[in-house]
C-alpha cells in the first residue's frame, strides 16, 4: 500500500478524506492489507482515547452501534463520552462504506454464511417451552447458539424475506423495508 | 354593640376564602394543565405521524442509509423520485459487491452479482408486495403512546423525534425521527421493554430535492437481472375468520390481518397493528427439519413450532418485529384445519 493510500486511510480516520481518494483506496488490490492497517490504526486510536476494546480484536460493530446510539453504553466499563445534543453522525459516506467493508462484507471476499445470519436461538425441542425459555437476555449482541445448516438457513432466510416483503417495501416504512429485506437476504 | 363589622375582619374573611379557593382550584388547574400538555403533545405527535405516510412515497430524495441490527450493518444508496403520481426508485447495495433494485411504478428489476449460493427467487419472492397493507395510516394510537421526544439534526436536516411507546408487553416501542419540512423518516429505532435498541435505521447522507435525474434511476450494474411486476390489482383476500386452512385462536390486541401471497406449499398471512407486523407461515414438514423455539435477529423474532394434525406434522413459523413471548403465543394459537390437511394430501 503506497504512501498516498496510507495518507487517505489516515485522513479517513479524521473524517477528512474526499470520495475520490477513498474510491482509489477501495479499489486497491490488496484489501486484506488495507483492512489490517485500518484495524491497527483504530486500535491505536482507541488506546489513545482510553477506550477499552475486547481483548481479542476490534468490536467494530459495537463501535458503529455506539456511534449510532450517540452515547456510551452504561453497562460496559467505558469512560463516559461527552456527546453533544445535536446529532453526532458526521461520518462521511465514504467512511461508512468502508466501515461496511470492515464489518465483513468484503468486496468479493468470502463471507461465511454460518456466521452471516446471527441468530440467538433458544433451546426449543418438542417440550413446551416455559416462559423463561423465551425470555431473551437484555443484551443486544446476538450469539449463534445453534448452528443452522445451509438448508435451514435458506428456509429461515425465505421466511425473513417474505415477512420483510409483507412488512415493508410497499409499506409505510419505505427504506426501512428495503433495508430489512436486504438484511434478510443475507450475504449475496 | 357595634353593628358595623370591622372591615379588617371582613377583609380577613374574604382573604381566607380566596386563599381557600385558590388552594382548591390550583391543584385542579395544575392537573388540567399537565393533562392538556400531555394530550396536546400526543396530538402534535400524531400530527407529525400523519405526514409520514405520504412523505415516504411522495417526497423525492437521494441518499445513503445505514441499517444495523445485532452485529450486522448494511448500507444502501437510494434515489427516490415521485413524479406525475408515479414512484421510481433505485437502491444500490453498498456492501459486498454490487447489487441493485430498481422500481418504476409497479415494475421491479433486481440485479445481482453472480453468487452461486443464493437462489434468485429468494430475493424477490413471487407475489404482490403488500401495498394495500399500510397505504393509509392505521390508528395505532391505542397500542402506542405517542410523545414528542425532542428535536435533532440528522444527515443535515432538522428533525422532530416522535416516540411511540408500547402500551403493553406484546409489542416493541418505536422511535421515529421525521424531517420537519416533509415528514420524511430519516432515522428510526425499535426498542425492547428495557430500552435496548434492537434495530437502527438512519440516513447518513441525504438530499431532499425534486431534481432527481433519469440517469440516477437506471440500472447500472451488469449482472443477472430478474424482473417482477408488482401486482397490486389483485383483490385482497378475505382473511377474517377462516384463513386458508388454519385459524388463529388468539392474536395480540390491535393486530389485524392483511392479505398475503402464498408461500411454498403452505399459506401465509401477515398481521399488523399499524406499526409492527408479523407473518405466520404454516407448512407441512418436508424433508427439512427446522429447529423449534425462538430466534432473533435485531428486532425480528422468528418462532417455530411443530404441530401434529391428523398424524401429519406441520411447521408453524411466526416471523415479525414483536417480542419473542408474543410470537410464541401466536404460534401456540395456530390451529390447522383438518380440511387443510385433506387438501394437502390430495396435492
């Protein structure tokens, strides 16, 4: 990755990259390299801002979620972040696209369908589930407790798609519907 | 004796009376005031929501939005134009390669990159989109408490925040950020009873303008194209009472049935309370064994249950943006008719 691309990456972290540069970066041959660099820099930045990330890697999805929420999660041991009342979403489009890459929808890179659809499945079985069995924990994080095989995943996705269709594309939620539909169709 | 009552004592008495009256009136007034504020607020919130329906289709705009649920984050670029009573839009997926959906009126074209594992007809299931489903704003004020939750700025536009708190445990709460001029939904969240955000949708880049060129609405990806024509001319199926071979003996308050297309070898019906929706799929169990119980992706719950009818196993799946407990209750309330079983045996 040459100096110019590295510079672009760096300016992206400060929300100062222009779209043209970012496009150039995204079309760089070795995306693994780019991704690795981004992650390393984010790690450093987090350390500098005294944020605690998970020990085994960057919780990027968490960071995005946090930015979206606009506030620090109280249940995690993070130093409170001062958030202005005005909307904090200032990331340029280019950075968002890049973030999507990082989260794992790599441009053409293989995507493991087993982990693609994150479901938190509770113990089911033929026994009548008690009320407690359907009480999900408050955590928003979803853990795949039950591995679905491909056929099961496909069926699950089919249900999600049909439901998204009933719910949304024509319905009053507009783009939310498309988003759900795209999300439900998994990884294409 | 002095007949003239001392003015001071009269004054005192009047003052005391007035004070007493004040004591009585003020609390009542205060309560009235807060009630007026609350109901005024609810009215104002509903007024904003009434602008939402037409805004979504009749506003022209272009932008990029992000959709996050659980650990997944998707990003899409959209151009939406409303002209001469017709909706045209183009969505381009920003994640993982290219793919786009272009809709012009009732024609939908979807272009996908060539990925072997995804069946094309999975992406646009056959059957009509449920346009009639929520073309008018359903009165969901009974099930959600509307409140104005402040103002904000999203993607460069001033917005008003409308919170719709679930009035019971059978549904989630919603929060909508509406652009002030047009009422366009620019951000929304679905939250559970603990206030946890289950699903987050937000425009990160937005331009509301009528000046959307034809180029922006043309398919630009090279790849396999699949087209569907949304058939909104189809009459809504009557789904009150007997519904295609099975009935629901219970549904959460406020959820009413709506027409829905067929799904696989079974039937499906969708229900909505005006804000949230769930779909019920009942199919005979084939070779595929599905895990029973509850799963959740973001705000969407999938609850599956197997039921034996006339010695034939059926799979009941309830999918929707409702709490798992509610999905379970709905699934438990599905009763498959013997007639349905007989009909299936014949096919």
